C-alpha cells in the first residue's frame, strides 16, 4: 500500500477526468438517449462519511473510467482540494469508514486466481487496514475482515470478524449465518489483533455485540435434533443462556432462518438488560418489533407491527454512539419507517424537502455535536447523491453517476396485483417516456426470496431509456411481506412462482400499458434461472429471454451444496433442484430465442451451468446466443466498466434485433 502525494480533485468529477467521449448532460438534453458508456460506469463516488468531530470528510471515489477506487480525505472547512489521498496499489480499496476522530478502517482486495474450482471460492485476496490521515500512517492486517463494533468507549480499538468483508445480503445461502467466525480486537495504532472469541461447531457466530465488546445474542442450528436454539448473555456473562428453540424440521418454521431478519435487533442504550426483538409470534403472519428482557430471557410487549409487511430492522439515532431507537423499518414502496422519535422524524422530513428528487433519504454519518452530517439519497431520479449539511447549510458533494441528468431517468411506480390463485403480489414498474402501450421487459434479479423496492436500478433505467417498460415482480417466496407470502412459494420454483410473473404481465396488458406481442424476460442469478423457465412456457407470453449467471442445472447446484442433517432445509433446497422444474431437462421444449451470459469466474453459480446448458441447447438445435463474461464474478461490485459495457451492449442489441420476429 502506498500514499499518493499528488492530490486528485474529487468533489465534482467531470467528463474529461472520466475519459469519456460524450458530452456532459445539460438541462436541454432531458429527452436524449443516455449512452451505454454512461450506464456502464462503476459508481464514481461510492461512499462519503464525516468524522465524529466533524472536521474531516472521507470520500471513496473512482476518478477514472478504467481506474480503481481511492480514498480522499477533505477538511470540512476547505472542500476545494483533498487533504489526503491514498490507494492500495497493487490492491484496490473496496470500502472504508471512520471509526474514531483519528482513524479510518478499510478493506482492500486483489484478484489472485483465475479459476473458481469449488462453490463460493473467491478469486481475490483481502487486506484490512487502519489509516490516520493526520499522521498519514497506515497499519494493515492480511485477511478477510469486517467491522463488528466500533467500540466507542475504546477509540484506539475496533472489534472485527473474519470472512465478511463483502457481506452476503442475497439471502441465498441459509447456512451463512451459522458458519464459524473468529472475532478480534484490532489495535488501530499498532495494526495488531488479539483474539476475543472463536466460533466453534456449538456456537459458530455472535449475531449481536454491545458497544463494550460483550457478546449478547446468538442463534444456533443444532444438526443433532434439528432445532434452532437462541441464546443471550447479560453484560459480563461468560456463558450463553438459552431462551427459546424452534423445530427446523417443520417446514412452517423455515421463515425464521430464510427471512434473514428474525432475532435480537438491538439494545436499549439506557438499560443494558433491555433490547429489541423481531419475530412473528403466536402464529401471526407479519413480523413485529418487541421488547426483550435480558433479566429473564423473555420476549415482551409488542412495540410496533405494520399492516401489510414485516418489520425487518430498526433505526437508531443519527448521532454516533447514541443507540436510541428512533424508527422501525418495514417493507413497502421503499424502506418505510414508523417513527418513535419526533426530532429525528422532523430532521428526516426537512431533508426530504431540501434535497432534489428525494426518495430514500438517509443520514450516513453525523458528528458527535450533531452540527455536521452527510446525507445520501437514492431513487428513481437519483443514482445516488451525497450531501454535506454543516451549520444548517446544504451542499452537494458528489454522485454515484454525475453524468446522468435526472430528467433523463424514468418514473418507477409501486403496484400490487392478484395472482391467478388470489395471492396479492407486490411489484414495481419503470415507465419509459412517451405514450403506451409499451414493449415490456420483465426483470428479475437474484434470490429468489430477496426483497426488492422502488429505487434506482441501473439495468431497469437503461432499458426504460431505450423505450421499454420494465416490470419487477416480488413473487411469492420474496421476504418482508409476511410468512404466508413466503410459504406460498415453497416448492414452486418454475411453477406458481413463474405464474406470478406471467400474471403480472397479463395485468399490465389489461391495464393497456403493454403491447401483448412485445414482451421479453431478463434475469440474473435466480432471475436467470427464471428466464430459462420462460423458454418453454405454454401458452407463451414472451418473444425471447435473456439469462444472466443462471442456475441452469438446479439439481447439480443442489447436490454440490447439500446438507442433509436438517430435514426441512434439505427439503427446501431439494425443491429448488431435484423436485420440480430443472431448466436443463426442459431444453427440448424451448420455443423462443435465448441470450445466455455468464461470468467465467462466478463463485455463486459456477461456470459449468453455462457450459452444460450450452452443450444441451445446441445439441437440441435450438435458437440461442451464448456470451462469456471474462474476469467477472457473480456480484455487481466485481463488474468493471468493460464488463458492464459488454453486458449492456449485448442486451440492447439482442432485444432490438433478435428477440422474436423483427426484434422487440
């Protein structure tokens, strides 16, 4: 890791710095088509954060189209030039945050292997580091680590855990939360670490720590009896106390694991023996927020429950170190809030009025005195912007994509519609400019139980900019909408889950929004698997399908990761592979054109899916195109500019020229 002496302008990045041959958007270009070179950019400004004392701002930035991320530190009283700039050559900094007034903690990675030989094998090596911008000194430790707690009472140390530098929020791997992790105190000044707790087969992880570094809550899947056992500790306790258990051999209890949000959600800062618990108790459909009592290990009084969605997390006070509960968060058109704190609510509403195109507003960091903060926004008309509020004044610091004019972006609308069996399905549509009926692209991303929301979606906006309406259904089994919605998808991969998508298309056709003869399907990961399902639908609604990083042989995927010790989870996984529709077995029934794309170094859905399906497809004499994305992994943050350019160019070309008779 080396320090850069030459400062780089970071607050506002222009076209010349990016090396693009396009003009910057202006107010008169609102109806112009956005070039693929603009859509394909990695996030220019990826994160911004203010130090606890309010004196410095940290910016994670990529200053060139083909370059790598840097860290820049600005003084808040002089944003014209960076005070410090560092990179991690030959590695790349992938994330960083303030952990005290003096120190930044960050993570870097470097591609070291060119093949993925087993599921989840990373082709990258990782490095954790601390950086003091005042002394300009870096300390580092080899390994894949992430911050567990900043330990505000010990400003020279942080609590870090192994194996989670890039958290897996996809919800695809139900066992991720039960694999052993080790926890260390990392000395920011010395760059050394000391072991605090090492996970084992009995207690593999700690799900919640307090600010003093005490483990407070864990849940364990016991492979002996198939029970999910939950434990707590009081501050200072040296052992765990079990307070409840759930039989995971019962299919109806799977939501407690696969939902990803059940359990202890936080601690009361005024009483170390009180906390907050999320659960759908006593047979209720929607998960609610409850009190938790550490004195006797009981879930107590219900605090809040939304009518149409699960509570999925809590929000604490925006000033660091203040863990006061200010809101419950639940699913909806966006991340909805039920407020408990009137001051935080008033601040949030004031920011919504001040920031242009406000949608999903959040205070990403704030000084201890409350006078300086960084606010970020993301929504249909904003790819992601960062704003500095200091002494009551507001200034824009940067954007994830500064080349996009908000008026070039399309509106996104939240909808709910009835599936053929009467189940209500949430979803959203990205509406292109002009007058319908429009050609439609059904877009489904990973999961399949990952929850989506109305926000800024790069692929969706790119397709809408090309004139297509884009429909994203939250099909049954997606989480956040209650247990009945989730359970309705059990064993329905390629069945009713696929019907939900078709029923959404028919709903939009009935509304007069969509041309019934111009419908396509595009998906990534499980969405790619869903795209393969569409190829043999009868009756057929679609003119073509685009499958990215698709699970093509669901049985082989399942057999490669099988864990038979937990019957309900094994049965759930089996219904994704060995029981029901397996795309590679349906090749003879394919009746529409296919574009299939796959990253060659994909660790989540390995490259054999692409090769095996291509071989079977071509042997059956079907109409398809196959594209390998070299050097890319499964996940968005591993896709460089050239990868995105390749993917987007091929998608638009295929839709225009090869999707059904005459293109879409």
